[in-house]
């Protein structure tokens, strides 16, 4: 199947997964929250959504490998096609009723990310991007282009923070943005910050510790929209 076929599959699946998460959040007892660590939670919806995505991928692409936040690695992730999924990025926001959460699905082939989909149900936005011979990114069907200002004094930077990062380093980062004349925002979900970059709402997203499943789809979309990514 072509990249476009895979992208269409991923887009439909991300929307289905978003609907499942939304339905479960609305149901009495549908979350069943458990703590994985300090301010790090998993809900029944996270697990159900990842199970749905893995089941759909296994049925459509039985030879493909999968990397997921909750279920880990399945199959040969060194070569061939690998799906990279975060069932609900921004779980804390999701379970508290805040809108800053999303379903993230990406696909890499032989180590290169080739497509990504981010579905943010509470914002009614679905972003897709592919890196074929003619890269393209869209949001709700409309072409996306990243911001082209590039001036630090005018920059609005979305930031993320993880407990794995020393807080003084994070504070120094924020001080650097402000001292350069810029401003910053933090949503608590990497996917939302990456949506901001792809949409041109913010000029950059910065986080020192970021998991692959948090970033993979956003990387594809931002690159397809003409933006750059630096590890």
C-alpha cells in the first residue's frame, strides 16, 4: 500500500480512537484512573484506545510492528514499517476535562517517519502530514504552512516539561526565551504544542525530554508543513 493509503487509514483510525476516548470519559466510571508515577496517570480510556489502534493495525497490516506508550513494542521495530502510537497524549488534561489532549498515530518505514496524524477531539481538529515525493500537511482538509517570522524578539514558544528534566534547566530555558523578547505557553501535552507549530500559532515547541510516541506524528506533520525539527 502507498503512503497515501496508510495515511488515510491512520486518519480514520485516529478519529475513531478519539470518539472512543470521548465516549469513555463521558461514561460514569469510564476512566478508572491509575497512577504510573508522580503526576503520571493512565486511565481505562488510554488502555482501550491503544487496544483499538493495535487491533485495527494488526488486521490491516499484520506484518507491521507497533510501538505504543502503554503496550510497548510488538514485532520487529528495527526495519520495515513501524506504527508509533500515543493513545491519549495529555492524559491529566483529558481526565480533568481540559481540552488539551490528542490521539497521535505515526508510521515509520526503515527508520524514517513518513506520516503522522494528530486528532484533538475537544478542538474538533485533525492534522495529517506525509513525507512522500510531494510532502503535504493539512488540518481539517486545509493546507498547513508553518510560521515564517523567525525573529526571537517576536517569538511565541510552546514549551513542555518532564520530571526527568532538572527544573533549574527548565527555568533557564524560560528565562532565555523571555530575555530574548519572546513569550511562552505550556499546555501539558506535546501534541497540542506541535499542533501549534504546524498551524503557525506558535513559532516553536521545545521540550528537553520527549518520548518517541509523543513526538513522531508531530514531526511528520511539521516537516510536511515546511517546518524544521531538531533533536
